[in-house]
C-alpha cells in the first residue's frame, strides 16, 4: 500500500541552455502508508527538488509520481493545488507561522472557510493543538512561544486537514538537541497513529529516528542499508 510512489522521476532546470542542471536522475521511490522515512544528503544534492515534487509544488521533467494513488502528471495546476491541500502537510525549519496570529488562528489557516462551519473549524483547531500538547497556548502569538512550541503549532497546522503525508524539511534545524528530540518523538507518535512521515535532514542523528533512510547524492537516491545496534 504505497502512499508515495515514483518511477524514474527526473528534474532538469533550464533544459537545453548553458545553465542546464540535472537535479534529479530518475528516482524510484516507494513509501508505504505509516512509514517514517528520512532523506539525507549534502547541500545541492537535490533534496529540495525531490521535496517540491513529492509535495506537488512542482512537476517533473520526466517520470511518474503517484501521490496516494493519484497520477500527479494528469492534473492541471489547480487540481494539483487541491491534491496538495488534501494529501500533504508541510513542516519547515523556520516554522513559517504568521506572527500576528494566535496559535489557534495559525492552525486554522489551511482549512479554508468554504466547507466547514465555524464551530467545527474551532473544534478541530482545539483538538489539533491538544494533540501536540499545546491546549493551553491557543491564544499565544508565535513570539510568546518557545521554538519547540512554535514547531508544534506548525505540526498541528500541517495536520489540520488530516493529510496522509507529513513532509518535514529540516524540522529540528532551528532547535536545540533536546527540543529536537521532542519533535522527533512527536513524529514517532504520529507515525504510530498511521501518518506517513518524510523527513528531510542533513543530520545523521536526526535521520536515525526514521525507519528507513535514503541518501541523495548528485540527484541520485540510494537507500541506506539498515544498521545493526543503532541507537
Ligand atoms: P538541496 O535541497 O539538496 O540543497 P536542491 O534540490 O536545492 O538541493 O538543488 C539541486 C540542484 O539543482 C543544485 O545544483 C541546484 O543549484 C539546482 N537548482 C535547484 N533549484 C533550481 C532552480 N530553480 N533553477 C536552477 N537550478 C536549480
Ligand atoms: P531549503 O531547504 O533549500 O533551504 P526551504 O526550506 O526554504 O529551502 O524551502 C523548501 C521548499 O519548500 C522551497 O523550494 C519552497 O518553494 C517551498 N516552500 C517554502 N515555504 C513554503 C510554504 N509556506 N508553502 C509551500 N511551499 C513552501
């Protein structure tokens, strides 16, 4: 039951020009529902390019991507944006919270107003914040929260539309190691509740929390053999 499946996924920037960059060379990736996967690799190796494709933010030059079974290449930009909202929750290194909004308002941002009545929106916001241990911080603005708390608000926001996939780009990069461990524990709990987590990091200690690790090198993705006696 693959929730992320790519076949020969390739990305070329500025094709046919002097500035041409082959950022991804035919990546084959299969991630099952409920897996916690890390993608490592040095700067410039293609991690953001892959994340933008998996996150339905960009389209490949060649190859196929099935996002929760849906062939993304068959969609126009609008349908792709809708798919992104349904299927992907994004978490970033810098939290990307809106500074003038409360924790609750930030969490409700991706929900939109059209379909869900106000009471139900609020209720889901309360539940999402409670699920990350921030029930008593709903009215706080980001500047009134610690880095770890801000990241937990961002995780609650990423999950508000109940997407199957959580895509996290260096989510612990701005946190001290203890706080980072707490965020990684939260990811493990979310995994145990059935979420699929894709964690992008350059830090091997962070990647060690994942069930499987892939390493990106010059646009090629290689699965790391499981280590024995790991932490
Ligand atoms: P990483 O996230 O691992 O740092 P990227 O995916 O950002 O790697 O970049 C992979 C390669 O693609 C690099 O050589 C980078 O310079 C190039 N690249 C990334 N984005 C663009 C772009 N929009 N236009 C041209 N080249 C790009
Ligand atoms: P990097 O990992 O290369 O430093 P970022 O973490 O800033 O880059 O962003 C990774 C990718 O996610 C970028 O290519 C950007 O287009 C996209 N991105 C950043 N912020 C958002 C956002 N709020 N919503 C959707 N996509 C975003």
